[in-house]
C-alpha cells in the first residue's frame, strides 16, 4: 500500500471523525412521514419504486426536480408508447440499458397533466427484492478501521485489497420503513451509512479503467448491523450480523450515473437528529472503479446488483461507552446529490 496515499486519506478521515465528536441535533420530521428532500436540479434521472394510496402494486417512476413523480407505466400508456422494459420492475429497467433510459427521459420531458408529489406516494426500496445478496465492502474508510481496533486482533493490518462480504436478500428494506428490533435476537444494533453502487450491465474481470461504464447509478444504504452476532456469536464471521431481516434500508431512489460526482458527496448518519457520521465519499480508500475491478475478478456481476461501498467513522459500537439503536430511535442516512432515508427502530416479537 502506498504510505503517502494512506496518510493523506487518514488525515481527511480523521478530520471528518473529529467533526462528528461535538454531535449536534438537527430538526427531524415526524415518524412515518417522507423527510424533506433537497431536489437539486440535475440532468441525471432519479428512479424510484413506489405505490399509490389504496393501490399496493409497485411501479417504477421518475422523480422530477419539482418534486413530482412520473408513473412510467401509466405515462407510457397515456402516450401510446410501448416500453422496452417492465414498468413494474426496476431490475427490468436497469437491464434495458440505454434504450430503456432513453424512453424514460422521453416520458419525463414535457410531462403534462396531474402527477403525484413525492409526499403523496409510498416509496419502497428502488430494488425491493434483490436478485442476489447485496455485496458490501468492509473497512473502506481508514478512520473507521482505526476506531474499531479494540475489537480486532492487534496485529491486524490494513488490507491491501478490498474486504468483501454480503448481506442476505431479506435485509433489504424501504427508505422510510421501520427496522425490526427483536431483543431475543440482538440488542446491539448499530448504524453504518454508505453509498450504494447499482450495477447496470453484466461484467466479469472488469478493467478498472472502464469500470464506471458498468455502473447504472447510486443510492443511499444503511448497513445496519447486529454487533454481537457479527463479532462474537458466530466466530467473528460477519454474514449473520449483517443480514437480519429489514436491516438494509435503501433509497429513496437511484440517481443514474452522469453528472453526479460520486467521489465527492457528503455522507451523514443522524440518530434522533444528532449527527453521528459526517464524512465525504472522497475519503473512501478503495474507489468505486477499484472495487468493481476487484469484485468482478472471476465473479460475474449482473444488472441490478448492489454494492455497499463501506462506512465512515462514527458508528455506535466505537463510542465510549458504546451506543446502540433501541425501539423508537430514528435513523437518518443522507448523501448529498442523492437524498435522505429515514427509518424508525421498531420492536417486534
């Protein structure tokens, strides 16, 4: 590993960690509401999966800068357009590639008539049922690696290559849906705000230089984690502690690759309005192209695959004393240029 690069990233990450220490409270929306979204004008598409009141069937839509959401299937039918993808499936839209995106742009341009606002609909995860496990990267922010040193072998060195693990499909949750808390399973539930990368085309042995050509877009995800299950109960193997049902909220939509500078986005996690993680995606040690190149070595990535790219410092498990989520807590995860997801921790039995 290049020591000068390590030092530079460590310095930036340490500054971000320091910004978290004097935690301050921000105003939060009431539970059960869609939080205010900063819809900055963009040439990128915001693609969502949602349902209408009284109509539980999910459909795909495009969120406009003015806060309206275009039901792609309904709009195409109204205009007599035959779509090249299934408007009820985000994975179908993603797999449709450039042709599908061209049709979506045509539907959003000059959309007439009444269209619901984002506060009028119910959002699901953009990809409600992933076709495979969610891929994830561990220890991708140096300061997060350092803050967890007390929980690891003291001889553990920073890895030369990305650390990969996965989260089971049923961990997927909606951007504003409650996260189940079963005290019979774990009471050490922690937060990990992350940038999610959505794969747009099939690839294997992807060259780092062309890796971004395989990216469809970006979303916000929280790698919510049961620390006891992750660290001790299963021999230190991460899978179970990362995979509890509903412990992977994502959304509120996918922002397609284009104008968004994914390598310079502000990332925050707030618990009950208090900032706990405050960083920039530019502090990731392994950048998105390197992650895709390493992950795809001998392993085929498919359209709709999700990669959580790692969390910055500020997790509850590393606080003194440690702090964990409890029923009634509100967890907000926000990335500039994408949006904010907001999940209440809810007791279940």
